[in-house]
């Protein structure tokens, strides 16, 4: 039985979606003014892994994640580069899609943009004004935070402490416009030569928080099953989303709130403001996307993930071992004549899968889950050392290993075991060894090694794999 940790209640709860078999899930996406760093990518990978597990368990997941394509940072970056905000957004949305495709992130059902939903946002704000939860001042619209009961229910802190923190994030000119320091902006009046849209309050643009409330409602409905994002979004972003949406609909915004932990470097949160970040784009220039994905997938989503080169190398080595297991499986399946089933071996496979499900059902505990995958890999390797194996059982093992690793975004592929050229060279080498022509045998081995093909002589014949 799947249980998830709900940030709203601060406890693990049995997962039961609002509609049987369907999960409506929204995850806050990036502000597209630059390349994302791997701290941002952590959230993307974590929730893609959660989505994949839900789908593995039989749910249909309607997954939506937005692009914030207009805000102060974007306007500043566009001006510095002497381009429009749209040109800046288009550039980094394309870069974002290219980079996450290398991590094998499944496409969202929708990736709505703030600029494409202005009418929806304006309608939302007008409703809040009508209900007297929002007010206009000089073309700006603010939300009356203290009018909303239980404003701090997600953050679990005293509102006076939150007000002090929030005040440090806004300009004094904005504070002077507010009825109360805790109020937050829904619509920002445009400055001269600044991107803007017409509204009932004059030319301006949406605030950050309102876009997610409006787009969740438009694309997924009044109440969703899962709202996800980084733990830094709990306040103010998700706190303000709740205040907006629950006044607009009169219903809870989300049944379960899931928040991933930070990526840390030397025990500090990775962030652009601290200058200790590595962009995903830069990392992928030197590292294989599958390896990066695996590294980022095997830490439980709520735990902080320490980024070190050693941890990345360890993940790469473990993935390589799993790939070797897979290739050895393919080799024996292709050359084995015995088509029987080995029921005892099948049962041991099922035990590993059961252990995996038990781990993942405990709030997506990928660390225990991947341990079960390693157990399955070891089980397979021991079985493959037998002189006689059951072909149908090997196919079953291959299916289960592939299915479990797919949840981590890893798609194992044969290293080309049917490549005719390599097979012919191996046959030529076997013939040379038979004729004691060891010079030719070594020459072929070395030739293949320079091409990245490693030969392994076993009692069952010569196997090969790519480095």
C-alpha cells in the first residue's frame, strides 16, 4: 500500500487519488532566463521518478509543469542581452527541453506558459477582487493575506515571522503600496518600456504566484491529487498558491503536497545566489545523460542530495555493472537452446520485485528500492554462471530488470550483440585460438578493445560488451 509524506499534515498518509486510477499532478517548473543548475534538475528528476512509479503501479498520470516566461529576472536578463523577453524565453525553453531529454524525462501533458494564459490570470484576479481578498493600488493588485484563514497551514510557522522574511524580499516602494506588509502582489503595473498586457487595472503583468494557481485550475481542475516542487517553494510560493486558489474555488488546492530536498555542495544548498552551482547543460557536455539521471534518481526525494564527483563516479560504476548484467542476459538468451522455465529462479526474481515495491511504497524510498535492483542483478549474475539455464526464465529476468530500472529513467539497451561485424571477428578469433594462432587472436582482441568492445572468455563461450 503506497504511502506518501504530505507536507501539509507533516505525516505519511495512504495514497488514494480523488478518482480511482487517475492522478492529477502539478510540479512547478523553471523561470526560463538561463540554464537550469542541477539543483533545479533535482526536482525535475525526482518528480519524473515519482510519476514513473505511479504509472508502474497502474495509474494514469496527468502531469503538468509550467514555464515562468516573464518576471523581473527575465526582464533584466533580456535587457542585458539586448533581446526581447520572448526571445530569451524561447531560447532557454529550447535549451531546457534539450537538456532534460538527455535525462530521459517524460514529456508533460502540458507545459503552460504564463504569457499564454494572461486572460485566465486576469479572470482569476478579478474574482479575488470581487470577493474582497484582493485590492488595486496604482495599477498594482495585492492579495490580503491576513483575510485568509489558516494562511500558514503549509509552512507551519508564525505569520509574524513570515512577514519579516517576506519584507526583505520586496522593495520599499512596493511595501508602501500595501495595506499590510504580508500582502503579496497578483498584478504588477508596468514600468516604462517594459513588457506588459492590458488589464482592468492598466498595463502590467502577472505576479509569480498567481500564474500557477490559474494554470492548475485551467488544466487540471479545482483540486489536484499531488502538487510538487522544491522545499524552498513551501513559502512563499506554495503558501500563496493555497491562499489564492482556495478562495477562488472554495476547495482544497491539492490533496497531497510533496517537496524535494536540496542539492548541497559542501553542506550548503546549491544556488545561483551563492555561486556554488553547476548547470545541467555544462555537466552534460562531459557526462552521459543516463549516468547523470541515475546519480540524481537514487536519493530519496525528500532527502538532501550531496553533489560530489565521487558520488557521480560511484553511480556511473553501479550503472555500468547493471548494464553488464543486462548484456550478459542478452547473450545467454540469444545462444541458449533450453526454453524451459525455472520456477525456483522465477520465484527469487519475484521476491526481489516484491522487495522493490515495498520500498517504493514507503514514500518512494528509492535508496532501498535500488538496493533491491542490485540484489536482482546479483541473482541474475549467479544464475548466468550455470552451465545450463532456462531461456524463458532469462527473458522474465530481463523484463523485470528493465521494468524496475525504467522507473529510474534508465532504458537498458543491448550493446549491439547482433552486430554482424563484431560477431564475425569473434568467430575469427575463436578459430585462431582453436588453431593456436595466438598472435592473431590477441590482435583481434586488441582491435576490438580500441573500438570500445571488451571480450570475456567464459565456459559458455566468448561474451562481449561495450566499455
